[in-house]
């Protein structure tokens, strides 16, 4: 019989798995520029913030691209025109399990990570969670 691998008893927090270096754009940025800039750095979600870096929305590039292909929007539209009123968000100190539950409940693949004032500090995606659970180092920098 093989022993199960030992697991750390430390409770995982969002900050342990999140990506902290996020390309964020303001709502006036064109959809085309937001997609291009996000993909240029290898990310999969457009993160929209206001002038004080408060989170306005997290939108998958795939969703924006699909809307472009369906001609529901154009590349020149401001990305802020397609944001939701109250985006999903969580703090870096929250339990990772709570973030996962929120993502499952909302059927989303990413959640914005904010400080106590609602300012963006990172993003948590399913690949981030998977890397954390598997103990695989992220190729993207994370907040210490």
C-alpha cells in the first residue's frame, strides 16, 4: 500500500494562487486594443478598471472575440460598453476555497482580486487554481 502524499496544513488564500501582474485598461479603451494588449502579454482576460484602478469588470478575450465575429460589437467600441454592473470580486486574503465556490456559483473562469478599497491587485483563473493545487509554479508573477 502506498502512502498518500503529505499535504500542507496551511489554509490556502487567494494571494497564494492569484496572478498579480495584470494588464488593465480603462473603459474608454477600444475593444480591439484591449484584446490585442491582453493577448500580447499572454493573458486570456481583459481587466477593466476606472481612473482609481477600481475593478469594473473581467471579460474573457474569447467572449469579446465571439461578439466581434457575430458582429454584435466592433473593434472600435469602448470596452466599457460591454461591462456588467457588479463584477465578481474577492480579496487577496480570502480563502481560496471561497473564491473557487464563488467562481463555480457564477459559472465563470476568472475572478478579480481587489484590496479593501476595491482597487485591482490581481486576477484568479482556473489555471491559477490548478497550478496551486498541483504545486506547479506559475509562469506568471504572483503577489508575495
